[in-house]
């Protein structure tokens, strides 16, 4: 009975892990969008054609680092934008646009690494699903055969149980990880909006 | 005296004209945000049932109706006390609904059992259950109450159902993943948004054919980021607003030419919309930035964003 339940659970897990039609390795429910578009967060002045390197301006560089680091809480980041806007004087517009351009690139690149990581995770999870499916089938055959060795059957049960457990643990961890690209997107949007407000 | 009174009226009018309240369902928080449109901020947050999505108000503004999808019910909230005072027999997994133009009955789309449940609001009784296409999603009722349109994600069709005979009158093919269907106020057209197809189909509700297809382009945005969902018409039907999801834009469309005349950057993953009763403002729910944007309808610009709960889905503004 217990084994039947186990097999049933494995079946449900595998069904739930069925990948979408668009990208076979993508493990998240969210639609996979590999790169952010500036146009999705910004309708202000154009950012191409800006002159200057944000890394060469220590204050601008500090601002960019603070804005791009997700561990700096958003309200603090927004306060830094407002403070920077005040002290930048007539350089305000140029510098804030440079900051936006830099933060966008940094966060987009961080987000892309997360997406790549999720892809690799999805591929590994698919391999594990295939193994689990094979082992479950082997177990079914062994259990149906009266000549099977009881010790071997038992070993197989443990193996399938363990694989199913790992599969499920990973799947639970995944729901949080799948939110990370959105969280980065939220930060980019909020920063762009604050910069827009500081420019007005 | 008369002039003094007139002066007083002028001074008071702008304030009273804005004193509307908006109610926003927060799908992830299981709450409703109560937004004072005079102060332009959230003044109260109410716990409601699980996964609140569709929201509307009774015509007299006395009650708020909320689809608590995961609780398989529609909750009735008293607008004066903000207490839950009862529920409507919605059928399973109510996602969205449409109120008849007269204020009654209510047509509810049940995604799980492929039905539309028609409910008499005063008696809280089911008047009819109408079988629909597979997985009904968006829903609209013609101004005369005789035609129900529901969109089906599975078949990529808008199903036209005759209310009197409860029979399918026609099924019109639209682009992938149709979401929202809305009749123009004059009943002459039904607009259906296709989230994956990235288009809006304009359908003649008598001939049951697509007469126009509206596509959207946002410079610098990939086509897949443009996912049309919510649709609203101004009272005179001259202008339509379409929410473009993760494009974070509202498209403003001239309904004579079917051309997009402006794109407004609002919040992230913009979903549904509601006008204030005076049509001065249009509110949008932005699912990812957890706020609502306030659009000035005459000037076509975004004047404010107001924080609400997590994953705001629907919005309604009190007629009072």
C-alpha cells in the first residue's frame, strides 16, 4: 500500500514538473524573458548618446553601487536618489540619466545570470525526473515479479523514495527562486520611477 | 446672495467631485485596499477570502462584490461599514463577473466547471447556469442582457451565448489566450484582448465576425512583452483604453480609426482598469509594482501612483 502511494506521488510530481512548450528546460511558471527592456521601465529622455563614465565620478559611482545592490532597501535607495539630485546641481539631469543607464545594465546582467541559473536548474531537474521515472518503472517490474530478491526490492524502494524527496525539495526551493527575476525587475522599475520624479 | 452661493459652489465643487473611493483586490495578500481618491492614498486594508480577483459594486454603491476564487464564493461587503455581510452562490472558482447594465443580475464565469452562473443579487439566488466553452475566462454581457460573451483560453475563441435559449449562438476565433471581453456602451462592438497573441479583436456581435484587429508596438520593447488584458471605453465610446500587461503601458485608442493615439507608462504588469464615475480619472491595477496608477483622462497623463497590497488584480470605484 505504502509503495503504491509512493508510486502515485512520484507520478503526480512528474506530471507537475512537465515543462511548458516554449522552452523545455525553463522550470518556472512565469514566462521566460531573458533580458529587461529599458522601454518597459522608462519613457523619459533617451539614454543613448550620454557622455561620461559613471565609474570615474566617485559620488555617482557610490550612488550606482547602492542602487544596484539589492541588499540596500529600496526606500533607502530612493532617499539616496533624492539627496544626490539636490547636491548634483545643474549636473543633475546628466548624472541621474547616467546612473539610470548603469543601474539598468548592472541589474539586467544580474537578472540574466539568475535566468541562466534557473535554466541549468531546470535541466538538472528534468534529468532527475527521467531517472525517477526509470527507477519507478524498474521498481514496478521488480514488485510484480515473485522471483525478485526482497533485499533488492527494498533497496530500490529506498532509492526511489530518496529521489522523490530530492525532487520535491528542489521543486519547493524553485518557487522562491522563480520570483527573483521579478524582484529585480521591480527594483529597476522603482528606481527608474524615482529618477523620473527627481528629474521633474 | 445667489452669486455668493455660486462662489461657494465653485469653491466646494472640486473637492466634492473627487471624493470617490476605490476598492482594489490584492490577489496575493487576500485583502482589499480602500483608496481615498481625494487624498490619493490607501486609507484602509480589509482581509477578505482567498485569492480575491474580480470586484464590482452594486449599482446603488451600497455593496462591494468580490470573487474569492479559492474559497469558491463571492463575498458581499457593506460599503458603509466595510464588513462582510454575506455571500453569493457563485459556483466553483469564480474568477470574474459582469453586472447587467441595469444593475442586476450578475453573470459569473466559473473557470473550473465550464459554466456561467447567473445570480439575482437581491435574493442571492441562482437564476440560471449556462454551459460555455472550455475554461471560460473573460466575460461580457450585451447592454440588452440577451447575449453573453465569454472567452476560452483553451479554444482561443469568443463564445456568444443566447441568454434566452441558453444555447451557443456562435464561436469566433481570436488570437492566442483571449482574456477580457467588453461591449461598447452602445452594444455595436465587442472587443476581446488576446494576451499571448498581443492583439485586440473587434467583433461585430450580430454578424459574429472580427471586423478589425488592433496590434500594439512599443518602441524598444519585444513583442512578447506586449500582453493586452483589461479594456475600458469612455462613456461616449469615443476612446478605448487597453492595458498591455508587462509592457507597463496603457494604449489609448481612437475607436473611429482603431489607431493607438498614445501609450502611457503606468506601473508594472498592468492588468485591469476602472473609471471614476465622472470619467475624470482612470485607475489601473499594476500587479508587479503593487500599486495603482491614476490617469487624467482629459490630459492623457499619469498623475499619481498609489501603493496598495501585493498583486493588485481588480479595481472598482464607488458611484457615490
